[in-house]
């Protein structure tokens, strides 16, 4: 089916753009038999390193947490990526790691989607965008970074010190629920900056997804819950550290 084909295309391209030492984990969120079989084949072919088959859809954040809790990379850096994004730039993850080395106050690095404008959907949160450079520790090239209020969660890279401070991804009621906005807020409250690598962009291959349809149907309820949760983080009534599920 279309969704399975998109997932396969994205995973193959992901493997092409990262190093052999970088590990790819997939949580098969209760997909059909065809999609599940395709994931098994990709694991056999070495495209996927860790594969978990879920009986039912447990949502984005819980699926990501499931893999993160079971597999720690040597450098401690974690990546959360949707299964419908296509990255064109080779070496993007190595560049993100280099930014972390140069800027210890950056907690989250994101890649920009070509198909959407990256702006917050919550009017109560102030948006800002500041272009700066991650300077080399010795003579060498500069890396442009764009500091923003949040990064849409299509592709996030997290530094290990951030996760030590805020824990795992948290989603509100339901399968989805602004976990990307909330993790950026939690990161900021923990004293870290959130940035884009503005020169590296990604294609979003599936425009109308189940998530988009679900989000439209429950938009008002989600916004109320999001604003309530965000306020709790800001006033300290909700801890920013989350142990995950």
C-alpha cells in the first residue's frame, strides 16, 4: 500500500544519509501484514537495526520511548523521525552532532519541512527566530543555526544532557498530541535552546495522514489540553521530567 511504500522509501534514504555506526530503530505501530513484512525484510537487509512489532497503534511518543529505553547509542544522542519524511542531505546527523559539540546549550536540533511554514499553532506562545553561527573550536567552517521557539516533530535530534534533564517524550490524551511542541517547551525550561539547521530541508511525502485527519477532528480539544499542560510546565505544577511509558 501507499503508506508502506513511503515508509520503505524513507528508511532506505535515511540509511544512505547516515554513517554505518548510526543505528536505526523502528516501532511497527500495529500496521497491516504487508507493512509488517516489509519491515522484516528491511531488517534482514540491514536497513533497520532494531525492529519491534506492536499489536496495536500506541501513538508516536510511546513508540519512540519504547525504542529509546532499550537502545542507547555510544554518544547518547537520540533521533525521533516520522516515517514519511525524506532527507536529501548526506551527513546531516554528523553535522547535528558537531553543533552539539560546539554549543552545549543547544538541546534540540530540527530539520525544516519544505511543505509547511514552521510557526507555532498556539497563540499563547511567543515565536522568535534568530540566525546565528556555531563557531568552530579551532580554525574551520562555521555552521548556521536558526534558533526558534519550537521545531515541528518530523525530525528531531536530542543531546544526551537534555534527556537526562527532561526524560522521555510525553503525549497528551490519545495517540498523538503535540509531543513535539511540549518537548521543545520542556527543553527551554530546562535551560536549553532549540534550533534548525536552516540549510538542510526535508520532504514530507504523505500530505494527508491519519494524524492530520485526527488532528483536524480534535483540534479544539487538543489545543485546550495543550495550553493546560504547557501552563503546568511553566508554573511548575507539572514536572518537566517524564519517565516515559
